[in-house]
C-alpha cells in the first residue's frame, strides 16, 4: 500500500472498529458491570481525596477497570467527589439509588464507562496492527486485524465493561512487542511497550502473572536461536534482557497504581496473596488465614484443560479452527518465501501465551467461566488469522487475494448479524449440530427483555421481582428488584422470606436441580435464545402454599 494512503487507511480502520461497537451500548447490561461501576466510583473518590491506600480491590486488582470507572465519573458525575462522604459497599443497588436521588441515570454512567472501554480496546487493537505491520507487512497486519477484531466472541466482549478484553489485548501486545524486540529490531521502545503492556495486564487481573514465564521462555528461545548460529550461549544477554524487562514492568506497575505509592505491601498482599489463596485454597486469605501448600489441589488440572478446550471450541468459529490448524502447520513449513521465520515465531509465541493462560486457570479452584481465559482467545484468533493469510499467499495471486479474503471475513463475522446485542453468546454451529443443545454461560443477557415484560404489568412500579442476576434486571424494571443470591439455593428459610416479599421470580432456565421448587411450577413467560428456553418468569402466587408452610 502506498504511504500516501496510510492516514486514510488508519482513519477508515478507526471508523470500522469503533462504529459497530458503539451501537446500542446500553441495550443490555452484563452481570458484573453494575458492580464495577460501584468500584470505579470508590476509586474516583479515593483518588480525589488522596486516600490512595483505598485504591485496591482484592485479588483482581482491577486498577485499569477502576481508571475507566473514574473516567466515566469525570465525564458524567464529576461533582460526586464533593457530594459523597465515604465509600459504597460493593453491593450495587444502594449506589443506583444514590445516583437516581441526585438526578443521575445509572444507565448513562454505564454508557460512559463502556464508551471509554471501547475506545481503549480499539486503541489496543490498532497497536497490535502497527506491531504486525512493523514485523511483517501492511496487508498481513490489516487482514489479521479485521479477522480478529470481528470474531464474534471477542467482538462481544470488547463492547462491555470488563477486565478480560483488556487482559487479552495487553497480553497480546506483550507478546508481539517482545517478539519484535528480540527477532526484528532491538529498539528499547519495543521492550518498554512489551513490559509496560504486561504491567497493565497485571494491573487489570492478577492472572496475567503468567506473562512472566512466557516472557522468560521467549527470551530463552531468542538466545537459543543465536546459539544455533554461533554455538555460543550468551547467558549474560539472557539475564540482562529479561531483568530489564522485569525492571520496566515494576516501574510501570508502580507508577500506574496510586496505591503502590503509599502502601505497596498492602497492595501486593491484597492482590497476589488473595489470588493464590483463592486459586489454590478456594477462599480469600481472610478465610484461610494463610497460604498452606497442603491445601493446594492439582488433581483436576487435566480435566479442566479438556473443559476449557471444549468451551473455546463452542465460542470460536469453524473458520478459526481451520485457521489455527493452518497456523500450526505453517510453523513447520520450510519455504521462507511463503512464511518468514519471524512469522513462525509470532505464531508459536501466541500459542505459548494461549497455553499458559489456559494452563493456569486449569489449576485454580472454581474459576472456570469461559471469559476468564479470554487472553487465550486472542492468541488463538491472531494465530488463526495468520494461518489464513499465509494460505491465501500460497494459493492465490495478488489480485485475487482481496476477494477471497473478503469472503472469509464475511463468513467469519456473519454471526454478528444474528447474535446482537449479545454477541458474546455466539456458539459454534458445528458444536450445536454435534450436541443438539446450546451450552450457555449466563451473564445477564435478556434480563432487559424480562424486565420489559414485567414493566407492562398494571401497577408494575409497586411490584417486586426476585431475580437471578438482578443487577442487570434492575436497570430496566420500574419496580423493586431483589437479588437472588447463590445462598438461596441452599437456605430454604431465607428463600421463603425473599419469595414472600416478591410478586415474581425471574431465573435462567436449567436451574431445576439447584432449585427443585421450579419443578413444581409452570412459568408465566419464557424468553428463548437459540430456539431454547433461556429466561423464565414465575408468579410467586402460583407457588403451592405448603412450600411456605413447611
């Protein structure tokens, strides 16, 4: 592509990336987003009152997410810093009440938070594009960017206020920038970009600690490649490069988190102490008191690896599967004119980061939600896109490649036409045909539809609904929303008390085993997804009286 067209290409890319992500930003809310608005507001308050020791949220540490929440507060409710006196508990309903009482719309605050999240995610995607263009060529970088950024599951996650998209993109930049530094040109800016991205990934979620061994392996492979050329193993360069990378990481980590300025010990203890305790002992340190290796359980790792592989297969397109197989095959291809060695390193390191992410979450206890390994999806999608690009180079002439690529892109992104606005609910048609039953992970989707149904009831504003994932539901319901907490599955007296306060029970389908009461009831209204019952609404008045009398 001619240099004169580059600014225009960049402008078009920004528009193509931004426009579809900004459409209907608050048509629905995901389960965790209302919670992170509260945490972001607390972070904003702590910053503006210089109470930096309160800028920690347990083991995530969610610093980047809280910065986004702060940006949303500055844009929509900056006077909050002078009106509020203290911090909200991490329960979301009282925060919503406070916003409404002060003339603010909780959905508007969510819109601003999602808006800044989308801007950041698009910026990180473009940074990956520039790194690929730097290492390979413009056509390859453009093709890879389009294929990956419009992969249905990644597209859906990139529109929401969450940690996972940022962790995935920062991890991706860590790998790409370090590959460029080691195997293209050793410019210090690339090393800073890699280590800085790793720092921001860890400031987003402590699971990004896997980037330390990933970077170490990458540096070792670089030294090993030099050894094959010179037969001299340069231990000094190995340790020097890796330690500089770690040093830059620590500086960025410290600067970007105000809590580290005043109480670094507390911050690191809260984050990594609780992270390891949760991961290997099933509860935070306040419960377990200390890290005890005898409590660690690694016996289920193999099974969890398989579960994650199946989960990823459900949420990636068949074209991604094919592209991934092509990419793996090209690693062993010997034609340098078709696929340069640098491209092989990129694919291999992307897959290394994928395996590290999935492997780590396969070790932890109870942390198996599909979006937790979103960083692995970025590795898979970028590697698969490279597989398709090099296949087109091998089989098609230069003039025909754009046509074939356009067909691949259309087929790959076509599910976006049918899954909106819940793009993250995409499921592979092949997996659906093999199993015959969708494999959902409930995340707040369609709760606004359930709220709309109940909102049309007479006197709806004076009615109460007990709702599974009620945080999402309450944004759209004029009446009172009670949160159906997990303890209600086991605590029948508390469940009875909550039902007595309610007019309706709203739950996702398939919870009959956890809540046997549902076996005795017929839902008043059912909302379907993938032609399968997904959200069910029950009238509390239909519950047999003996349930309350037992």
